[in-house]
């Protein structure tokens, strides 16, 4: 489905922007070497993915019907 990436990006940029901001903040902190040893931002990534999936699923299923 060609619309899926656009719908997912829209969800991340709008409905999931808070979760995406937390993930970006964590990733920036890790890349700057300011995280604690072993920190990896996986939890923050899962929050973003869960939000995007919950937002995009109904919109994608409407396109299939």
C-alpha cells in the first residue's frame, strides 16, 4: 500500500509528536555521550511505534474497505 508510509509519517508528526520528541531527546543525549552506561532509548522508541501503529491502523483499514 503506497499510502502507508505517508499516513505513518503524518501520525508521527501530529498525534505522536510528544512521544517522538521524547525519543529524539533521548537519542540526542546518547549521541552526545551524556546518557548513562547502557542507555539505549528502546523504551522511547517503543512508545513512538505503539502510538504510530494505533494512529495509522484505522486510517489504513479505511483505505482497504
